[in-house]
């Protein structure tokens, strides 16, 4: 009989301990595993710090790198998915989009390639167009590249600028002077180039009636036919005396 009571007492002791463990340990772990967590806003901080914080909260992390953008500091989180302050369960995968640093890019030779294709190549290489210049050319097809600056094989970095000289096809029998008055100087330069003419001297005059760098006068009459690619001189406004 004593052995029986001893057995019952031992069994009861283990049962009480088991209930205490279930209540204080296993149940607590179960609740913590499934509790809701508000996703913090981790944008504009270093992704290693962001990743550590998320792991400590019980999340899994996936890191994606975006194209280089000078507005963002390389290595900083620029986007988080799901959105910050979303209520989530622990164990959820959080995607961090991180700003990339500049990459080295070896510049291709664009000679005789269409402008459309060159724009696609530059975009994929994360390079930008600075200036487009137009010239007549007997050998390069219209809207194809004659030359470029910098030259091919030059090592550039993401977001660097490239100037392209574009063929307008065979030269015409005569050149027509475009109307440049009231145009922004950059647009006037482009139109002079497209007309096959050459930008001449630029004289600046103060004017409070026009925006800065607006063409006030040109020395060649608009519509004038020229037998050769002449220079076009401009008078341009400035907003300071």
C-alpha cells in the first residue's frame, strides 16, 4: 500500500511539474511565436543595421539592390516590403531594397549604331546622355552615331554623362537658318546643330523681361538659305547686370 501511495505521489508531482512547464514555458513560446509585431520603418538606415533589427524581431530578411541613384546613400534601405507599420507574424520574410554604389562601366563604341539602340544601351549601363549634337555625314546613316565623347573603352562610373554626335544623313544643297529668338540657349544650340550650322559667338545682355539664357537676337535671318554651314552668332539674356 505504501508503494502504491508513493507511486501516486510521484506521478502527481510529475503531473504538477508538467502543467507548470506547459503554462510557463511551452505556452509562452507558442504565444510569442504567433504574436503580432508591427514592422518598423527602417528606411534611410544602413541595411546591415536594418537586417539585424528585423532578425531580432523574429523576421526573415531578403535583400535586393536597386540601380545607383545619386539621391540615395549607398547601402541605405530605400524600400521595405511589406510597408512599414504593417502588423505581421514573426517568421515572415521582409524584403529590403538597398541603394547600390556606383559601378565601373567600360564605354562601348557606338559608331554607326542607331540613336534609339544607344539610348537603350546607356540606360542598361546606368549612364546618362549629356548633349546631342547633329551633323551631316556622307557615310553614316541618318540618326546613327558619328562619334562620341568620352571615346570608346573609357572607364566611366554609374550616372556619368556621354555626348553623342548624330548623323543627319547626306548634306543638303543648302542650309536653312532656324528661328532661335525666345528659345532657351540649350534648345537654340540643339536647333543650330540640327540645321547643320555652327554656333558662333554668344554675347550676353542684361534683361529683366526675359528668363536667364533666353535668345534675344541672332545675326542670321530665320529662313535664310545658306550654301555652306555658316556660324550663327547670338545675343542672350542674363538676369544680373
